[in-house]
């Protein structure tokens, strides 16, 4: 688990954020959801259309370049509903006040308290993108958004997400 230390009014706030679960093909799922809005083919067929051997009528191959293009276009258009087809979970060590501020930032966070300072926090990619584009500069928010570099690298790159400080 990464250790991140931030100044606060009370001295220093120590926060730990560890990404513990996400859909391994998160960006492919979201891109297939976007393309299925305009394609006669269902999302599951688009998702598996990965090589020239699996040609779908009227479709380009669903490779990394195509996925990146669709996701970048979705971000440009604000077509964020496609980013809801997943869940991302972290183990977070933070004080209760930070968790409450996080919950106030979006109604789509789910939390389970493990003990006094450890929490399981779950949301979807849309919430993270909205946080990344928002003005919430809370340390916990920054740490969660920084995990996009691992869970959704194409989207993190498009949003210019910095990596977490250590």
C-alpha cells in the first residue's frame, strides 16, 4: 500500500489508497458500450471483435487504437454514461472526515467501514472522471483519481492525470 502524507490544519494527514478491484477490460467494456449506441451489433459482439478473423459487417477491428479513439471522443462529448458499466474498489486508510467529504462529492460512492480508519470504497469510472474534471482538491480524491493510471490508462492519459506522490 502506498503511503501519502499531506499537510492539514491538525498537522499531517496520512492516507493510504490501494486499488483492490476493477474490471480488467474496463476501457474495452466502456468503448463497446459507446459503439453499441451507433452500431447494429450488440456490445458483447463489439467487445469480442479483436482480430481480422472476427470481422463484423460495417465495423472496424476493435483494437487498442479504436478503443482509445472511442473513449477520447466520449470524453470530448461528455458522453459519460458509457463509463458506468464497471465498478472500481479500493482499500482506503483515512479518517472519517475525509470519507464523509468523499461521500458528499458524489452519491455514487459506496463505503464499508472495516475498522476505525480502514474502509472499502467502491464507485464507477464515471464518478472518477467527474472528480478528475472537478474542483475537489481533497487529498483522498486526488489519490483515488490517480489510480486511473492503472485501471484506465487511456482515460488517464486523455485527462492528463498525474501519478500519485510518494
